[in-house]
């Protein structure tokens, strides 16, 4: 008998419908799978057989033919197991032939267990879009699916459970809709109230958080760069539901969600080591998987010891930084992943680390310093809106009794500034000052008369490039938003310019 069942395949972030067709013929016992399956799907034959015997069903004596359509799309992974199983049960007349508007996704384990797969959230979105009414997914992934509304989601633990449900003997309840809730990043108890002194660096961090700006921290070892950056997520605004879904989606495709962490409800903070490969950073693999820049989507990517990174590795960051998405091309096809993140980097000012430090004398020659700085290319350095010099704190600051301002208080100001931006940029496809497109700078970064003439003087004095000028205006916009000013004023310009020291000092 001929049977058809619906499933969904994934390539990168893209889900596509897959139809499983099964037919059982009389004749020599044989099991064939067609439709460009890779070895993973061939292995599914054995898994399906073992699942069937777990519910006491032997394969029919004749020839079994399974086809996955469309045939011309490369399919991979083990997520079709469950649909193949259901389709075969239909072809064998054990299950009803008519199961339209139902989709089955899952890998079969030994003894008929259903195991989790990647990309369930995206697949469920597609199922809903295509008007499907019920989706059956592995219990492990059920929460990912349950955030999508207007579709009934069933979490399945075993084929036995599924069979009893489908024949109406023990009907399962659909998973209740699940509303993700943002969690503040303070689980590891890090807070800005731990950071003594450092008033300028703290205000730089706040300014960067307010507008989503990329920042570079420069200072001698032990001056507190890592300490400051590690606390950045604690002053970033709450994730919206859309952001939670977008980021979770990437983690789902990467196979990084689990029943303990069904969704990403905290802003990501990714700090890859400087030995990371290009593929690890940008994404890669024969079936392109997301890299660190995409795992940092809607959060922070921290490159500590920036000068230690391979220059080629850093070069791959440039384009995705501007585009906020990355395309990875492989023989199997190309995949696109979003990667909108705050780039945060830290480095020493020179090889010995003590250039400009009051603590120790720098022992480097100018040539060594130039070499060190040039490891990070100029165009890379230009991607940072703010350069924050971090000086070691003095003893009186270190031993001061009063407690520094907490992250919660700073975050409140940041949230207010972000709300102004969200309102101003509504419907324009970007949401913070860091991402204002160049052609809209004049429209959204208006200076009052005094600020205009001050900006002109600063521009000349510091020999700014047009690009640097744009960065200053964006940062000044964030300063104005922190203070609730519609037009940029002189204070905002100087707040922004004080964080452009790196160029004049090192380039
Ligand atoms: N401003 C500060 N307030 C309190 N402790 C600090 C401060 N700066 C540095 N420290 C202490 O020094 C340690 C080293 O700082 P770290 O952030 O690792 O420096 P860097 O990354 O610049 O080398 C921190 O873990 C912290 O204990
Ligand atoms: Mg450090
Ligand atoms: Zn030095």
C-alpha cells in the first residue's frame, strides 16, 4: 500500500517541507531509501526497524520503498526517523492512512525512544505557516516548539506513546503554549558595584550599552578590563520576546538547547579564546553551523587580548559586523545566520603591557609597539565606536568605603535611552544608535548650533576621518538619549570625543 507523511528538513536556518512516501511491495525482502539521503538517513533504516520491534511489529516480508521528496534537495540528519516510522505504519495499514495537517519530527533511539533534534523552533514556525494543525516533536525539544502559537504541539517520548495516541487508545494532551521570560544576567553575581573607581571607563561602558556601540578597552594587565566587560551584560536592556526567539533559534540549529535550557532567555555573552579558528568564529562545517558571532546574536562578543587573535580570523568579522548577518558558503550550499552583537574587545597598549602606566615603565621600542598595534588592522580598529583607556585605580579609590553604583541603577538609565531609540527608529529596520545607516545620520543625529561649531573644531583638531566623524555623532546621540535630549549638545560631543583617543595615540 502507498502512504504519505509530512516532515520538515533543515539547512542552516532554513526549514523546508519534506514528504515521506512509503510503499510495500510483494517480493524479495528489501528496504530502500531514496531522495538523496546521506549516510545518516540510511542508518535510520535500522533505527526504524528497532523502533517497530519495540512495539511488537515486524517489518513486512516484501520490499519496502521509502522516498523523501523533494529529491533534489540535500537532506541530512536523523530528524526524519519518526516520519519514516509513521509512514511505514500507514503503508502497513497499522495506522490510518489519512493524516493530513500533521507533521512528525524526531530521531529514533534504541527500543523506540524518540530523541531530540536541532532546529525544532524554525521547523514549527514553518509548520504553522504552511497551515499544519499538529506537530509531533521529541519531548526533549517540546518547549522550543511550544513558544510558537496557533499550532498544537505534542512532545513524544517513545513510538509506543505515539502509536497509542494516534490510534486513540491513550490520547495525549498538547503542550501548553509557553511564553518565554527574560532573565537578568546576574546569575554569577557579577555587578558594577564590584568595580571601584574607574569613573571614566564606567561612563564609557554605560554610553556603549545605551546605544549598542562596539567598544575597545585598552589598559595594562590587571587594570580591570576583563572585570568591566564581564559586567556589561548586567547593564544591557531586557531582551524582547522577538530577541529571545531569534537567539534561541540559532542555538536550536546549533544543537545547544536542552531540556534544562529550552530557550535563551539571557543576553548571550560569548568570549572565544584567541586561538579560535575562522570557522569557529564566523561559522562553518560541511553543513554550515553557526559560529561564535551568531551565538552572540543580540548579546555581547568579547575578544579578550585582541592583539593575540590571528589577523585573518579578525578580518572575517568586518563584513558581518556591518551587515549584522553572515553568509557561509560550502559545497552543500550556503547558509545565512544573523549576527547582531556588541563587539567588545580588550588589549594591552603594548607588548610589555605597561605603556602609559603609572605602575611600571614600558620596556618596548616604538617599532615593537607599532608591530603590536598593526596586528589588529586599522579597518578593524575603525569598527569600534568607543576606545576606552583603562588605567589602574589608585589606592584611595580601591580602599574607598562607599559602594559604587549598582548595575540595576545604570541599567535603568540604559533602558530609558533604548526606549527613546526604539520609538525614534520604529519600523525602520534598526533599533539602536550604533546601527543608524550612514545616510540617516544627519536626520537622526541633529546637533544644536553650539554643538555644531564645537564638532567642527574637534573634527579639525583631531584630524578625524569622515568615518570617525560618523562614529562620534552616533555616540553623541547615545549620550543625548541618556540625558533625554532631543538635539545633541556640546556635552554630548565631548562625551563622545573623549573616547576616540586611541586613533590619535596609536594610529
Ligand atoms: N576597579 C576595580 N575595582 C575592584 N577590583 C578591581 C578593579 N580593577 C581590577 N580589580 C581586581 O583586579 C583583578 C584583575 O582585573 P582584570 O579585570 O582581570 O584586569 P585585566 O583584564 O585588565 O588584566 C580583578 O579580578 C579584580 O579583582
Ligand atoms: Mg583581562
Ligand atoms: Zn611596553
